[in-house]
């Protein structure tokens, strides 16, 4: 047990030692790499083989999800047709610690002929890849954390960190915001919070608990039971809200010796609280908490009833 902890800590300490050198290596080439990507009208084509390829896929994904169109192209597949995926307005981000991957030796002349700028992430600044690149990002290390010095460990960590630095620097330069991120992550919780509006998650049509001004408390009770939302909306003939009545109001009325035959207009809360349909769903959730309520009618810009929203609807939509 002690040996396993020792091995794990030794690896982390060595990788952190190598990673701490990276910030001082960022200079003109890093700026050039960012500018090449920011100025391109095409995509960033990321490529690498072996562990560099695995990290490259992550870098491409990070770029794409933070506002920079990017995709990963396997070097071997590139030599068998996938080079056709590259256009002259793209930028190539090639990853190879040695800078001597044989596949790149065949790809580099073709990219040069097409006039495609190359960004190299490599540990060898005198390699063919580095010499062919317009910007070189140095990930060199003194020692791999692998005890036999063979498995990429420190070098792959440096590659990942350099890719993250590139992606996030470009993201910040673009002014990429939460709403932009949410658009590329619509199925995630952030997407649910930032993309959904009240109109997207509210209940509509027959699911709206509503009664007329001429109704009684008994009618309200039936509508409360039918929808189970704990709230009924009282409307005029134009579907404008006159008030609201909740199951809590019903209990309090009966405790005060009120009757089910009482006119709803005499016991409702007027005008009651309502939500604009244009609000973001996360704003509605905050409003529920602020007002200590669990449901509210929803109105359009003219104040007409168009729906009703319950806090459970928000939770089911992933908004919490």
C-alpha cells in the first residue's frame, strides 16, 4: 500500500515539475499560433498519432466547444483520402513530440503546396515538423514520469496543457461567453439553464388550470384537483389574469369557515404574481425562490395568459 502511494506521488511530482516550465516558454510563437487560428476563415485541423493523437482529439474538442471550429484527422487516414477534408483556408495543428512522425513527412509538403499554415506542438525544436511550422509550441521535457522512460506521461501532460492554453486564450480573445458555450452544449445542465426560456418549459393549453371570474371556490377546487399544480388562474373573457387561487388559499378559507359556494372573485389573490414568457427559465427559478412560491401563471407581452409554470417543471428540464 505504501509503495503504491509512493509511486503515484512520484509520478505526479515529476509531471508537475515538467509542467511548471511551460508558462515561461509562451512567447511570440504562442501569439502567432493564436493569431493564425483567430484569423482563419476555415477550421483548425488537429492531427497526431499514438498518444499525441489521443490528446489531439481532446484539443480539437476543446477548440470546437469554445468557439473555434475544429476537427481531428488521423495521420494515416489523411494519407488515404482524408486530406480531402482540408481546404486552403484551414489551419493545421500537428502534434508530435519527436517531430519526426513518418506520416507527417508525407503530409507536410502537401500542406505547404496548399498554403496551409502549420502550428506544431513538439518537444524537438530542430525537427522537420518544427522547421516546417509557422509557430512552434515547445512541450519539451527532461524526463518522462514513466520509470523506464518509454510511456508518454510528462510529455502527454504537457501536450494537453499546451492545447488547453491555446484553446482558452483564443476563447477569451473571441469574447466567448456562457451563452455561446451553452449553444454547443444544449444537452448539458448549463445549456438547460442558459438556453431554455419560460415559454420552452411551461405548460400550455388544457394543462393550464384556469377558471372564469364567475366561478366559485368549488370550481377552483375541481381545477386544482384536475391539474395538480397547486394553483388556479382566474381570467376574464379576454384571457387576462384577474387573480390566482392556490390550494393553500383553499385550506385557509375553509379554516376561516368559508364555503365552497363562495365566489372566487371575493377570495382570490389579485392580481397575483406572473412570469413573462420571455424570461430565461433560470430567472424563473430564482423568482420562485425569491417569492417563496412553487408555481405561477405565464403571460405574453400583452399580459394575456399563455401558460403556467411549476418548480418541478424546471427541475425536470435540468434547471436547478
